[in-house]
C-alpha cells in the first residue's frame, strides 16, 4: 500500500466517523425533542444562563490553549525526531 492509499483511507475513516457522529447526534436530539427537552430547559434546570455558559467556555479555552501550545512545544519535536529515525517501511 503506497502513501496515497494510506492517506485516502485515513480521510475515508475520519469522514465515516464524523458522519456516524452527526447521525447519532441528530437521533439523540430528535428523541430529546420528542420528550420536550430543549437546550433552554436544560439550562434553566441547571440554573445557568446562555451568557454564563458562553463565558465559561471562553474561560475554559483561555485556560487550555496555552497548556496545549506548551505541550506541543515539547511533544512535536520528539515526534519529529522519532519519525525521522524510524526505519523505512516495506
């Protein structure tokens, strides 16, 4: 199997996974709406407003993004060296 076939298979697998995830989400959302469960009712039940939810997501991203970048600064060079030093396939 050459590199183009491996890459094509990876894309096909990812698209298949995204499609399954989208269909499962659609089914779950449809079932919840049948029972009258809406995003607004869930937020009301939890005592959270849309603005608080938005601010929480922004805060979570602001916390996680620098840590992800710092991790990538360490991990990516290690991966690159390991990839370069691997023996050739086939």
